[in-house]
C-alpha cells in the first residue's frame, strides 16, 4: 500500500465536509496533484479547484486510478454513486480502498452497491469526521469492515491524522451513530452557543464585533483547557463557579431551562437529528428491499429459477416412468402366471374331451344325428326350445307399467316393435370413444331418426348447448404424457350397450379395454346376454347340455331340479360369474318366457341355486 504522499486520492462530492478535509490535507502539504474531486455543481467545483486540486464532473474519471476514494455525497445519493463506481471498476485488477463519510449508511449496503460485475467488492471503511478538519482540529470516529488490512487502516489513519486531532476507532458499527450526534454534529452546537451568547450580549448593549471576539476566544480558551488541562470538565466548571456567584446563578438558569435535557434530546429519539437518522435508516432499508424485490421479480429470474421451472415436469415425468416400469414388471409377472393357468385349463379340457369321447361322439352325431341331441321334455311338457336364450329383441312389458320419463330407454314408436319394424338406433352408438366394440354383424336395430327426436330421447345424455363439452387442450395432452391417462375419463371407458334393445347398461369398470376383458354380461332391461364368451366356456356349456339329458334319462327330475343349472356348472371355478349366469340363463330365460308376465328377475334363479 503506498504512503499518503504517494497515494492518489479521489473525492466524490465536493461539498462542505469534502472541502474541510481537502483544505486540511492541502494545508498539511499533501500533493495537490494527487487529489481529484468530482463535483457536479460549478460553484462548489470552483471553490475546490481554488485549493489547487484537480476537479472533474465525472465520478468514474475521478476514481479511475485512485488508491483511496472518499465518498462525500449526501446519504440518499450514495447508492447511485457506489453502483456507478463498482461497475466501472470491473477491469481493475486492484480495487481502491473506499472511505464513506455518509451518516447512517451501513457497511453492508456500501459493499453490496460497490460490487463489480465479477463479484468483487472494495475494502470499505466508514468515517464520521467533523468540519474542524479544515483547520487541522478535526475529530473523527472510524469503523472498518473485517477485510480491511492493517496497511489499508494505516493509510486511512494517515489521511485522517492530517486533518483530525482525534481519530477514534469504535468497536461496533452502531457507535458511529453516537459519534455523529457528538463530534459530527458537535461543532454546530458550539457555533449555536456562540451565536446565542453574541446575540444576548449585543442585546444588552455590547457591540456585536466585540461580543463575537469575546465569545469566540472564550470558546477556544475553554476548548484548549479541556484539551490541555488534566482536570475533568466538571472540575474545570467548578473552578469557574464561585459559591452564590453570578456563574452559579447563570448555570441555575440553564438547569431551570432544562439545559441537560436539551443536550440529551440532541441525541435521543425525539430530536430532529434522531428523526434524520431514522429516516436515513429507513431509506436504506427501503432501497435494500426494493433491490431484493427486483431480484425476486420474473424479469430478474436467474438460471436456477428457470431450471427449476423447466426441470419440474421432467422430474414428474421421470418419476412416473420409473413407477410405471415397476408396476409393468409386476403386472407382466402376474400375467405370465395367469397365462400359465389358462394353458393348464386348456390342457385339462382337452383331457376331459378325450376322457368323455367328446370329439368322436360329436362327429358321429353330426354325421348321423342331424341335429345335436336335445334335452328330453320336462315333466311339465314345456318345449325345451323355449328354454334357449333368445338373441331376438324382447320388448316385453314385464311389469305392465311404462318406464319412467327419465329412463334412458327409447319410447315405443307408434308402430309396434317387431324385428320387421325396428326402432331407430341409439344416438349413443355415434359417441366414438364410448361406443362399445360390437360385432360388425349385428345390424343396427333402429333406423336413423332426425336430431330433434334424438335429443328428446334421453335428453340428459346430450349437451344442449355444448356447455358440458370440454375441449382437450395441448396442455391436457402434456399432462396425459406426464401423469398418464385417466382411466376413469369417459373417453377411456367402454359403454355397455345391449345389442338387442340398445339400452345403455352403464360403463365397464375403469381399465377394461376389450370385450374379452369384460366377459359376458346381461342386459338389465331385456335380459339378453352380451359380450364375448371364451372358448373353454363354450365347450363346458355344451358338455353340460349333453350331460343333462343323459342324467334325465336315467333319473327323472323334479321341475325345480330341471330348471336349475347343475351345481357343477355353477361352481365351475374357471368361469367368471357372468359366465355362470349365462349357463344358468339357458333355463331361466326359458322359464321367464313360459311363466309369462310374472317372469322372475333374470338373475334370481341362479341366486336361489347358490
Ligand atoms: N457537513 C458535516 O459537518 C459533516 C458531513 N458528513 C457527511 O458528509 C456527506 C456530505 O455532507 P456535506 O458535505 O455536508 O454535503 P454537501 O451537500 O455540502 O456536499 C455534497 C456534494 O456532493 C455533490 N453531489 C451531489 N450528487 C453528486 C453525485 N452524483 N456525484 C458527485 N457529487 C455529487 C453535491 O452537489 P449538489 O449540491 O449540486 O447536489 C454537493 O456539492 C454527507 O453524507 C454527510 O452525512 C459527515 C460528517 C460531518
Ligand atoms: O448533519 C448531518 O447529517 C451531518 C452528519 C454529522 C454532521 N453533519
């Protein structure tokens, strides 16, 4: 670190305090050409220039190559000045030491504002000087940030020492506020005191100039005694105050007028100085928070913020992919086991066929018997043909009552419903994704009808004004990719429409994608069976039909027994419940028809058998 004489000094702001220090430095012989002052106001700049130092209007130029910068602008201007300098110093390899004399501006703020674009900050010192610096009688309080080196402190001490008789380094930064109220502002208190004394003496008849000289010299003499005497201020006061004398009477008047309180108040919370300090602190805080707010705003988002927003969906996608892989693996294991069971079942059925000579019997019957053997007539003499589940539409009014108006059932047209005069197709068949996978061979039982009539049918199934139709957006697709499709969504569900009477029997459970997965199901209105039957079930049904007449031939059954499906068939473990019902329906349907209008509910029969 260069010495004070060799150092280049720059003053940002050439006002009262800067003038006092520069004047002191010049009078102490510091090289004037090493001092540069930036000051926008011509009057002040010329006054400074009169001291013989360099001046400029550019802060950056003044601070360009300085070793020590003294920021001597008003507190509210300090932020802008610091940022201007910090930005300009980025190319500099070594940053200058910065001394701020601004009252109330903290080191943290200063260091933040002084940051260069590459993140460096100048070592910073706060000084609270006073104007007697001009005559080399200054008093200063000092506090430095932790990164300030001893060499840098030495340079600051040297600069202050040339204008101050007292440079006090304080332990805590907040103590600089106390120093401000004492020595920073202190000269003003003494000047005010002299002002009042002169005015009082003048009012009592003493010529003003005489009064001023007497007051000023008294002030200087008292000050000198305070500096030079070993006595305390209290002792020095007592030495002047004769018992019951005029000084005593005057000091009593001071006390009566709350002299102590006046001086106390100069530094307490209700003083103007205190308000100034509070306002200055608030201004600093407002500036800091405004800066923080700017940083938090969208436009000041950094790489981290954008990365978090962009990476969020990728993370969700990754988690979803991983978890679906785990579940896919578990599902495929269970599926393999299930396939194995299916295979074993097929093999067992084949063995059963061999054991019962099913194939050869079937061939012989086809060759010589014409039709498959029919079960023998039951004791009631009912025709067993009637027992076969009919695949024709059954529009039988089983209760004799019309369906409620809200029922999702087409109202009978004026013409009677017969296969030759079928009603129009259900509009639901036109709902693409929800249309069940019907065999193409099933002809639509109802001819198309005008839209107005369609909307009268099951009116709540069709949006009247489109308000319930949700358009898929691009982000819906994105969410489907990220989170998977919702199996409960209508577009992913199968609708169970009866192939005979077209009644919508609700939706297949979520996750069912094919008719095979759904299996056989029975229409709740006409009782017709729908869906796809597995090969094994067909064989077993056929075997059962073969077995029933054989048993009947050897041992006649009661009507109850004849109507009931065999318990073997009902308990067949490989059949799903709907398949069991289907086997049972061979008799229940027939019974339903023969028993006419009082036919039991289609499923009641099988329930009773269980
Ligand atoms: N006066 C004192 O006894 C003491 C003052 N201080 C502190 O010293 C600092 C200065 O106080 P003081 O000298 O009294 O105030 P002054 O107003 O007298 O001086 C400040 C000077 O800075 C100039 N200035 C304003 N904006 C800029 C800028 N952007 N760049 C460069 N210069 C600028 C001003 O010009 P313009 O007038 O055109 O705005 C003015 O000449 C304050 O922060 C104060 O707290 C500390 C201890 C004692
Ligand atoms: O009045 C002021 O704000 C400055 C600080 C101390 C002296 N003058």
